[in-house]
C-alpha cells in the first residue's frame, strides 16, 4: 500500500489535480515532456485531450515508469479518467497500480500482436477468450 492518492477538483476556470502523500500534497505535473495533448491543463469526465494528459500524468507518477505510462494511458483514459465525477474525485495510487498490473497480465495472456498489445472488450475474440481475428483487428 502506497498511501498516495490523486485528487481532482474544479475551480473557476481551472481543473486542479494534486498528489496527496503522507502529510503533504503537491501539484501533479502535466508531463508535457512525454506527450503534448493538452498544454492548457487536465480535464476528466469524458475522453478528450485534457483527460489523455491526465491519464498519462497519473500513470507516470504512480508507476515511476514513463514507457509504461505511454503504453497504457489511452486505455486508462477510456476506462478510468473518462468516468471520473466532473465535480471532483479521489483516486488511490494503489488502484492505479492494480489497474496497471491487470493490464500487464492481460497483455501477457493475449500477446503483443492483438490490438496493438491491448485487450479490447469490444472484440469477440478477446471477450470470449478465443483466437484473435485474422490480422489482429476487429
């Protein structure tokens, strides 16, 4: 257990995300050095450029691994960030790390060729545990 949490709050004209750990907190860096989706800041509650930047920043911070974050952030955006409450939220780092571990296990089971290495719940082969369609595409 890390004890770290990510907290999102809306203020007039601003979406602020802080990292709480121990007795203090800090602002979550945008990580524009990795990908420049939204230089104006984070967003959540839908699937756009601000949520993509947030997903990337959270995964990079929680895992400490930029390459891992780059590999999984679009899926994390769709599955987690797009579903966060617009008014505000708290996301424990342990949840984030558990999500990452589940994704890595899924990748290991399905192999890197299927859907660019990602499990696709809309794909009948993935959902039913069968073989991927020809060419690895739905």
